[in-house]
């Protein structure tokens, strides 16, 4: 799949059903499948992105706002302000929304509506769902952002017909969402896919999680900027580092080659662990385009050449890099909104199917 294919509107009807569905059809919007417009909210370390989507999958409105939600006390109001901006572009109001889906970094307990261990937001034991429902007056379903994006990619068929795929998000943090046999895999503690906190080099820098040498401490957006500064570069953001590399800066070029190798190793680890059919890479750092993708693909080719096992499990077409316009996080949150049934929001209940 060419990443640009992600820009094409899906013509398939998507149904998200529960393995344990109480079958409630009453007026309570928290115990039925939303049929009307929903909002998908993608919360990142540096921005909030929102889509308003109708029942047929057509985008009615959108908004993106650079915003920090590190202050838990003010997070709900900041999110609400961005939602109102998106609603204004759609001609709708909050009352028109059947449900709101939210993708957020960290461990998410969907039944309790709580977020913990959100390292890059600084949130600790935050009852996000309740805070947003008080603020917005609409039913809210929350999910980890990378896992939500994986649900959305699978639901929209953007990784082909595969029921086994991984979405690797490389941005302010690094994490993966894994779909196995058509189900989101959360893991025993709700932390499946936290590959950004796997040790990449035990002598490496201290990560925000407290460990030393995590992948995220080498290849996330802030880490790329930090490493460039340590090498004397004038670039202050990951975007600027990639721009400098494209302009021929040898220091930046060496750095992005190292980042590409490490992301390739993460892809290798995901495939070796889960034997997924596709790995889709997205997130803010991946938006650097060819400068991001070329070293990643070079390292994957090297791995294939060095090992028959890698050659078997890492075919040349296994990885897709999404373009920025794909809005994987927000579309994932839309898919999450379609599962607005608290009674079946527990571990491993949703099954994503193509109709």
C-alpha cells in the first residue's frame, strides 16, 4: 500500500462489534452503538487534532491546535476549546454528537475511564473520561492513542485486508498498537506495544520513564532535537534536523541515519514478536518524508540480506509510511467513538470487521 492511499476516503462500511455485547438498545447513549455524528480527538504531547465524522464516514469538520495538556486541571477545558473549534467548521454543536472518542498516550483503563503512566504528558491517575463528560455533556470513550490508531487503520482497511498488523507511532513518544486476528491486543496490564520503552542501548541517555537507553530516548522527536544540540547543531526541533539533513548537513545526516536504523529495529522487533503481516509507521517524526523513510528502508534491506529468517519475515512491502494527511490518530479516535458501550469496554472485547 502506498501511504498516499490513506488519503482516499473509504467506501467500505465499518462495523465495530463487541465480543460480549449486552445488546442494550435503550436511549442511554453509553449502552448503544453510535449511529450519528461522532468526534475523534487525538491528544499528543504538543497538539490536539480533532475530526467530526458522520455515520457514513464523511468528514464534517476538523481542527488542529498546538496545545499542551500537561496540566491535568486544565486539560478538559483545553480539549473542549479545540472540539468547539472543530464543531464550528462543521455547523454542528456538542448536542449533535452521538459520542466522542479520545486517543491519549499512556495506560488507559477504558472501563474506569482513567489514564495512568502517561510519561510524555505528565499525567498520573487522571480520570479523563469523567472530566471530559462533565465538560462536554456527551458520552466519551478513551483509548491509548497508538492502539486507537491501529483500530482505525484496520477498520478502514488502510493496511489491506490483513487482520494482523502493527501501527508504530514515532512522535513526541514512540509506541505501537497491535491488531491480532482482528482484535486489538492490549496485554495483561494494558501496556502492550510500549516499544518506545524497550532498551535500545543500556549505556544510552536516561528516558522520561526513568530507564536508561530506551528507544524513545534515541528516536522520538524531542530526543532527536536533543541529540542534534549535543552535536552542536543549530536545529532546535526534529523537523529542523531533517531539513538540515536534506540540505546536506553531515551531522544531521548522520543523526537521521541512526534514527532510521533504530526505527527499523523496532519494526523488526514487532514483526519477530507478533509475526504481523503489515507494519504501518506514522506520527510527527515520520512526516519528514523521504529523509525519514530512506534510512529506515536501507536498514530493513540490510537485515533481510543478513538473515534468511529476517528475509522471510520482513519482505520489502511489509512497511508503509503514512503521509501527514492520513490523520491516523484522529481517525483512530473516531473508530473508538463508534464503540461507545461502557458495558463492553474491557480488555480485548472489540472486534473490528469489514462489512
